[in-house]
């Protein structure tokens, strides 16, 4: 399968197979209106299989969201057809307006203007909890 | 610096120890504290009814010589017109030096504390946190047992939904050499996240049982909570289990002579009234201690915010 290389844009590589669509959704790439290619289950020497997202536009990718979905992914910035910068996102300490608290008793359910904020409470188990009500985020 | 208390973990162990010292000093010499807050105002914002907690805060402020602004009925406040918690907190900050707030939604006090320019004390946010109840519990244990080390603390009843239990376990986890005995029906066992995140993480010694009679002789402290009918999936289970967790004089006969019985109140029938006169019954003392700890906390937060000096 061939997908053209991009000249100016972003390639998110080494995404754990199966997480590409989730990352696409959380980065809200659908709403950008630019060409985006998602490759799933591509062969990988390291992981066996991986997902890749190619964005054919010079945009800033939210590293917190990328790190939350897959801290093993790499974000490559492409300029004039060459990789000019490689970023390795880490598990973010907080996530703002990425996830929604699903606790019906949480204050965010009645106060619509409040940002939905989650904090990392257990790095090992990748546990995020709502800063308002401590409800665990469903990953 | 403005400081709020939303969760018991907002206070360090050392701070809690100092608060209990202050509370003890207030008990021993109330006159010394009777005018410290003269000219200062506490606003009690209660978006849901809670007579005893509100009165405890108000009594605490009056006994410090301060005044109280009280909102007891959310239906007649701006909240009923759709005002946000943040806006309410900002407005009340213009009138009061400190706010005690109860709200049915979890996290409401945190939102208020971010918006207010004065300290906010969480007086209960839904089923989430109620830190001043935990402070009352800690002072009661400390006064009655002289400290925390070496104690075997039994927590009995609804350990699944009881926020006071979760918060007390969290607070006790900071002290060394405490043994917990968790006594509840299978249906109401402590949630895994509390067991794993607090008990296992802090390597607390802990036993879980369904048998109150087995546990009673081992305990130095028995913290009772209510087993509520609505927590059970079926009526049969409730009827089968409800009497197992009612403390009666006959059951108390099995306990140590110096064990103390605590309860966050209100009780329904889980502690027989026949026990009220037993010297081991501490639940009304616990209510009194709640007021003293609230006084100590109000003093601490007002002082840190530069509103008073003492």
C-alpha cells in the first residue's frame, strides 16, 4: 500500500496498533479539514504492528493528547519533505478538555462552562482522575 | 496566603497534629479564644440541608467571637436563578472572611475555592469529601486513646459508600502501626480503589471480615456506620444482614473495657440507645469535638490569609 510522503506537515509514528483511530478522534483531526491519512496495522520492526497518522498540513499537534493515548508514539515535524524535529510525548500530568467526566454527580454536569480536567494519579497504571470528583477516567 | 481545605489530604499530618493541639487548647481554655475572630465573618453556604454541620460551623465562629452570614436555602438564593458556583463564591468573598460550603455536587467546593478570594472549607460535596468530619474523628480518637500508634481500629457497616470511612482510612494511613479491621457485608465492602490506593499503598495492616462478633474483642476503636436498605439489591439480603451490624449491650459485652464506639451520626438503629450511657460511647463527644476542630481550622485558615493574628 502506498501513501504519498508529505512535504510540510506532521507524521505521528509508532502508535501502538489499534490506538490510531482513538488518537485521530481525540486530536479532532476530522474537524481540521486538511488531508489526513491513517494507516493501521502497518508492519513494525519494534512492535510487530503499528498505526501511523500523516497530516498534510503545518499544524501543532497536542502532545498531551498524544502522550495520553500512547506515550510510545513519536511526533515528526516535516518541512520541505524532511524530518526537522522529532518529539517523544510523555504521559501528561494533567489533561484539559480531552476527556469528559462521566460521573453524573460531578459538578461539571451542571456547570457547563467548567473545563474538564483530569490529573495523573498513578503513572504505572496510567490512571487519571477528575480533579473535581476524583472519578477515574475510562481509558 | 489564601488556603482552602477541600479534602483531608489538603492538610499534612503535622498540620492535623497542630490542629488537634489547638482544639485541645480551646477545650482547656475557651476564654483565650473567645474574641480572636471579633469583626470577622464566616459565610455558611449550604446548597442542601444539613442542620448539624451548619450549626457546628456557626457555633464554632460564634465561640471565636466572630459573626456568621448564613445561606440555608438554595431555593431562595441566586443559585436557583442559575448563578454558577464560581460567581457565588466571588460575590460572597466580598462579604465574608471565610466560607464553609456544602453542595450536592461532587467537586463544588473545589470550584468555589478556585474562584473565591477568601478561604473555603468544604462542609461536604455530595458523597465525595467531608474533611471536617474526619478532623472530628481524629480529635476524638486522640483525646480518648491518647494517640494513634498501636491502635486496632474497626470500621463497621457500609464501607462501600461511606465517605467518612474512606476519608478516615486516608487520614489514619499516615500514622504508624495502625491495624484496621474492616467489618461489612460482602455487598458493602470497601471499594478496591480505596483498598489498593490507600491501604495497600501505605502497607497498612488490615483484616476484612463479615463478623462483628469475631472482631469486637480485638478492637480499640469501633467506628460504626449505617447499613442502608437502599444499598442492597434485594430485600432478602438486607433483612438477613441488617441485624448483624447493630451494636447492642450484649454485643458490647465482648469488647474491651476501654474500647471506644464512634459514629458520624445521624444514626438510625445501628447503635442501640441502651449503649448511650456506656462510658465507651463517644459519638456525642465526637459532635462536640467537631465544633472544636472547626474552630481550630477557621483560626488556621484566617491566620494564614492574614485576616487575624494570634
